[in-house]
């Protein structure tokens, strides 16, 4: 079989992750309030404006904001103004496959390398959200743990991470980080790092019943995982980066993103991506 085709060029430096969770914290704050609360707050602000300035002036911010949104949407729909969500997507079917660290190549065998998936999450079950007792402190620990993990990524075999927030509750009060490690030993070493221990020790000793902390770890063997993305930007495992000795550059150190084409061969089907078939199952459906 032909070697898998990488769709993102190798780089001389690692993928630039946003090490800060500030953007997620902004969403965390917003989502801590119900839609009813946000609408009422906006209505109250509008009432105040009408009470202190002429009606035409008071209505101007809301009207201007609405017009801006309508015009921008129209221009993006007409392809006059770029739409970022469309720009960052990768057309067609793709899959995340880990390259060889020794050569930088992807080979032709799906799921050729093992990996560890680690979910680390924080939950604040309190009406005050981030203003609850102890919440600012645990958020500082959470940020410090993430920064420490990224700083020592090569030491612990961290390949990448993503931020996610829970959307199944009345308010999205769970913030989760999804990490990808090369092996369980690296994850265990990270868990016993001083920064991680400080956060855990504080949580245990503080005894705040409304602050929750959890993790899940999955040690996945070769051939026991698969991924498929259709017109999707690099996400989760597809958004990691690995340092390799690039054979095509005389063994130079390069950084590789794992996105490869899944339009042909074994990567076309789930069983193919898990080495259980040749990937021809979809031929029965005409594609």
C-alpha cells in the first residue's frame, strides 16, 4: 500500500497552542448565566440608557450592533469577507495518524503507534460560578497545571491538547482539557509533578463541596483507535504536533501535524482504520 499523504507541511517549530485558558474562562463566565439572566441584564442596561440619554441615542448601540451582524453575515455569505470557520477547515475526508518519530513518515499501516488520552476537568457547582468560595484559587491551580504540562511537553511526551466545555447542563460549569501523551509513563510522571501535586493537595485540604475535579485516562494500543474528519479543521487528536527526525531533510528536527488524506485505501472505513479490513466496506453504498 502507498504511504499515507500528510496534508499539513512539516514545520521547524512546534504548533503554537494558546497556553492560556483565558478565552475559555471568558466563555466559562458567560455560560455560568442562563439565557434568561443575560437577556434580563441586557434589558436592564437598555432601560438605564433610556433614562439618562435621549431615546435615539439610547437605541443606537443595539441598532448598530444588529446592523453590523446582519451586514457582516451577508458579506461572509457572499464570500466578500472571509469567514474564519470556513478558512481553517480541511476539505475532504481526513484522519489523524501518528508519524514515526525516527523518520517523520506515516507509512501505510493505520493506527501504527500507541497513545494515551487524558481528560482533566474542573467543575464548579455553585450559583456564584467563578465568584464562589475557592473558585479563583482552583482556577489558578488549573491554569498553572496546564502551563506546566505544556512547558515540559517533550519531557512527559505530551503531543497536544484541546479545551472543551460541557454543554449538557443548565450552565456550562465544567471546563475540560483533553491531552494526548505518547505513553502512560509520561502521564504518570506529569501527575506527580510539583505543580500538579500542589493543585491536588489544595483541593483535598480545602474541602469545598462545590468544587469538583476529575480525570480519565485511556491507554490505547496500536490498531485500537481511529478517527475521521469531513471538511473539518484540525481538532482533538488532529490538532496535536510531534517532534520527529525528518528523513527527507537529512534527519533534521521537524514538527509534524498528524492529518492525512482518508479519501483512499484502508483509511476510508472504520474497520480499515483499525486494521480489521481493507477499508472497502463503503463500496457497497456507492462511495
